[in-house]
């Protein structure tokens, strides 16, 4: 993923407002990553986080390390603030789904609660 650092916080905040309909997620210093703006990816994240070993941050790290796009950020002393735009959402969805399935398979539990069973069904495991 390409990186685009915006050093001036006011310029960065203006970009967030301008791009709010285009970015996949925002990493805010107070909230971190609390949702994906793409419904399909949000559904995957919601189901995946029923497992303690998968978080939105885990998924975002995967996207930032493995998918094509750009992360625009302001690394201010008050905290990191950034947003991610991806080049091809279809590719990201496929890659993220594969990543989550692999994480679930590699961290199998002895017993699953109802939400985890629903997630396993959602991912077709």
C-alpha cells in the first residue's frame, strides 16, 4: 500500500471530509477502527470479531500490508489519524475473506458459542 503523509492537521481534516464517501475505513486516534465503509467488508469484520483473535485492527493491518491502495495519514503528537482507499474493492474482499478463514482455521477452538457458529457458517468453513 502506498503511503501519503499529510503533515498539516487542518489539511488532513479537510481531506477526510472530502473523501468520506471514498475511503474504506478511518483510523482515528480516539476510536481506532470501528467500522468498514464497505457493507460486505463490514459484514465480514462483524462476523470475524466474534473470535477474540481477530479485530478490526487485525483486518486493517492485513489490508495495509497486502492490498493495493493508499493510506493517507497525519501522524500528529496527539495521535495517528488516517484513512485507507483501496484500488479494487473486489480484490480486497476476496483477500480479506481468505485471510479471515485462514485465521479461524488456524486458531480452532474446542467449543464455539452461537455467534462463532454463525460466523463459521457465514464464511463457509
